[in-house]
């Protein structure tokens, strides 16, 4: 029964060792791995009858113990040869048979030691046979030496403790007890063989019996201690596996974080830094040194190093996030939004525990990104409120418009008609504002589709030119530069029309009356993944203090403007994965608005040019 159970436990041990072989290596966030909580080890006693008896795992620990055992056998054999030879020289009574046995034992002990050093028995089954053979040889040799001369001046009984001890450690309980029982019977038999030829035979038999009892105790205690050590080894390995898995998860999560994470010790050494942190600390992430490195390495980081040093001295970081400006290696400056947390020392609240070095964990964001996120949140809230207000205005505005139309049908004096026209103009203006607000408000989105942007731009520009009274040609104020081949992008046709018409209205309003004052062009990006639509104007350059607010809602340089045109353009672009931006050029067309649209391959039905 114990053999089948041993085979099951051996297979389970091999599967656990195979699982441990695939564990990840140390993660970049290894500075905090040592602080992982370890599970408390449960009682591993095999005296508990309610649980099955488990044997130690045949892992590295038992191999090390067996290696020590093999080396000790070789040393013990040499010591026995020397002791027997010295005893013979002193007493002139040479024990030739024990000396021959010990010499043979030394030879085989060194052979087993070399075999263990060369790892000849690598497989688990072969290693177990090696254990049994080694213990068996020790039992035979030491038992034979004791059997030859049980009353010798050299007490060879103590030698039998070694194989019994190793049997208790390396084998299950039943074989270990069987080994102890066999040795005890051999001791009694050897004592009985010479009992008639010695004067104190009763004492000799008692000594043999007590030695046998002691061997039973050695087998039981060594087996129990071995089981406890094996249980602790399994618990430690499981805890290490959980810690490594947790470190792997932490590495995956933190490396993908948009926020930068820095782990800094008391000497201001950066122990760990995720990719986002390295991108924020330098102009080019490739130039950032790999951890560990000193925070005082770069002169531009000194302001950050001083703040961290002061925080260590105070013992905490300010509760509110801190904004710092660091200088990059190219001379530019970058504003950072920094939050910090300190790891607690293990000695906190426990004076007997060893103190750990505290670590400072910095969470870094670019201040511009933080401000943009806050601005987007405010705009989203304002957009929802504005949409609700615009919806409530629609019905009264429709009633006012109808009443104004009825008044216009009556016979009116010239001054009354002038008032009616003023009302009509303002009603139309309010209607445009309401439509713009409803368009910009979050709601149902038009689905994106693949369209030929070359044909769409040509059609929109042609229709817009007719609307504003322009004649397309070389002398026209509008110049359209399109590639001859179709270009597929992901967008919506109506939304593209709204964006392009809005940009054209702004461009023609500020452009000069010369031919080509407004230029529309389309070209692929450098990597070919985007299509760049540009609307350029040769009007006066947009003031630099106005540029940051170009795409803000309700910001207009005209007294009668709504300030929603460019904001709506940006919202429509973002809905389809595109982006719009303003570029200042030094050439004639200094004001350029660029729309980057993701490219997509066209089908034959979609690749057509609309004239």
C-alpha cells in the first residue's frame, strides 16, 4: 500500500516541480517584492490521524542532504581505517577483517561520492535506488564489523545510527522503522552469539536492547523532522510562487500604466522605473539610464531630487499633489504633476522586527495631460448641460419663428419690416447656435465607414464654391490639390462635409482676395497609416495667445460668432478616430489646419471620383 501511495506522491511532486520551472524571473518592480505577505505555515505533523501521511519532496533539499551524507560516508570510512590501524599499533592486536571491510568501504564510498558529484543518477527513480543502495551498503558493512567483534574496544554500534538516520530522512515511515528493527535484531543476535563466552552477558544483552530502542527513536524523530522540513519547503515554494505571480501581474499592470512610476530609496537611487516614467524624465526615452541610477545624475532632475530628499527627512509627502518643472537634456522644460507614497517599514508597531529601508513611490503625470483631462471633464459636463438647455429652447424658438413669419405676411410699414428682418436674423442665429450645441453634445454617433476622401473633398469643395460664388480655376481664391488616385479613410460623409465646410468658411473669411488665398490639399502621412487633409489660409497669422483656445467651445474672435465651429470639428474628428490640429508655417499660407484621418483600403465600389 505504501508503495502505490509513494508513486502517487512522486508524480505529484514531479508535476509541482515542473510548474515551478516555468515561473517568471525577477520583475522590474523587484524593489517591492520582498514586502509581499507570506502565508503562515500549517502544522505538518504526520502524527495527525485525520490527514494522510505525506513524504518529503525529492527536490533540491533532499539532494543536498544526500550529498552531505555521501561525503560524510567517505570521511567516515577514512576515519575508521585510521582508527583501526592506530588501535592495532597501540595494542599489537590487529583487526584484519574489520580493516579489510573498512578499506573496501572507503573505496565504494569515494565511488558513490564521485557518482553524486557527476550527477550520474539524474532521474528521480535512479536517485531513489541510489539512496537505497547506499543505506543498504552501510547496513551490511557496519553490521558485519559489529558481528565480527561485538565486544571490541572500539564500539562499532554507534556506526549503525548513520544508515538508520538517513533511512528516517529519505524514506517513508514504514521502511525507516523496518530498517531500525532489522538493526536492533542484528544487535541482539550478535550479543546472543557471544553471550556464553563473556562474563557479563546480561549487561551485553541489555546494552543491545537499549541500542535497538534508541535506533527506533532516531528513525521516528528524524522522519518527523524531515516531514516538517519538507512541509516548510513546500510552503516556502508556494509562497515564492505566489509572490512571483503577483510580481508578474504588477509588472504587466504598471508597465502599461499611462502614469509614470518611480521607486526611490533613501539614497535617492531610482530602483525601478516603468516606461512612462522614463519617457517623462527625458526628451527621448532611449536616453534614460536603466535602473538603478541616481536621481542626481542629471542636473535637470535636481529639483525633483531635492523634493524627494526633503520628503524623506519629513517622513511624508505633501497630501496635495505637487507640480514641478524639470529641465530635459535638450534644454526644454517639462511640467510634471507628482503624487507620492511611502512604503512602511516592517518595524512599525513592532520593535522586535528588523527595520526595512523605506521606499518612496512616485506617480508622475505630465501637467499638460492632467489639465487637458480636467478640461475635457468640464467640457463634457458643460456639453450635457448645454444640450439640455438647447433642447428646451427649440420649442419656444420655433413658436417665435412662426409668429414672426405670420407678422411678415401682413401689410407693414418700412420701419416695421426692418424690425421683422432684425427678428428674423436673430432667430436664424439662435437656431444655428442650438443646432451647433446639439451637434457637439454627446449623443447618438454616426457610424464610421470607409469612403474615398479624394472624391468627397472634390465634391464638397465644388459645392461650397458654388454656394459662396467662387469659380474654380487657376485664378480662383480656392485652390484644391488632390492626388489622382482614390484614398480610402474611415469617416462619415456628412461629418466630413461639416468639418471641411467649417474650415473653409473660417479660411475664406480671413484670406486675402488674391488667387489661391485658400488652399485645400490631401496627402498621405510619412508612415502611410494616415491621410492628411490641410486647409491653409494666407490671412494674418493667428495670435499666439489665441492658439491655446482655438478648439475651446464658446471662444470666438468675432462678435457674432458662436465659438463652436472648431470645437465641433474636433469632436466630429475624434468620433471617427481622426484628429485635428493647427500648424503655423513661415510661408505664404501661414495658418494651416490639418485633419489626420486613419486610412483604410477601398473596395472597387467605393473608389470613385465625384466631379
